[in-house]
């Protein structure tokens, strides 16, 4: 739930200066597939904002944060977040950050060999990225 909360808070709060989203990103259409966790009883939690998911997709909501710095990592073997859904969402957010001339503030990456994890190698990249944007 960390990534889900991260992009929402980044979109909704000016207090969030930079955001790292790990393994919770995609499009609703891509996630609402037979067998996916979203359809196994978890969808109620994700739909807490009445009516919002019917009007805005996940990357639409995350893009409200633009042009603030945002990093989004996904695992290519993540069974919860299919690669096609993630890639479609990545394309959408890249268009928004580009429209704000803030391409340098958005980093998206799929780790082809990884699943739903946040391993040491990813941490070694994320923490310096955050430090770069969160200088005092």
C-alpha cells in the first residue's frame, strides 16, 4: 500500500516535495483483470474516494503532482501489476511531466527480472534520488 499512498499524497499535498513509488502503479483497466488482486476483495480499499476511479485513472491522479519530482519503479515479473498496465501508465505520466517542462523530475523504470519487491539495488538508487530532490 505504500506506493498507492505515495502517489495520492504527492498529488494532494503541497507538503510532499518528492515521491518514490515502488510497485503500485498501472492503469485501472490493466489492473481490473481476472485473477488480479484488485478483483479479489481489495478493490473496495482502492475505491474509497467515491466516484473518483470512474472519472480519473491512476496516472491521472498521480499526475496532479506534476511538476514535483516523482520516481516510479515496477518489477517486470510483478504478478499484481502487469507490465502492460504499468507501461500504459508510465506513458501517461511522461506526457504530463513533459507538458510541464519537467521531464527531468520524473523517473520511471521497470526492473525486468524483479517481482513485487523493493530490494537493495533498488534502494541504492532510490535513496540518492530522494536526497537529490530533498536538499535542505
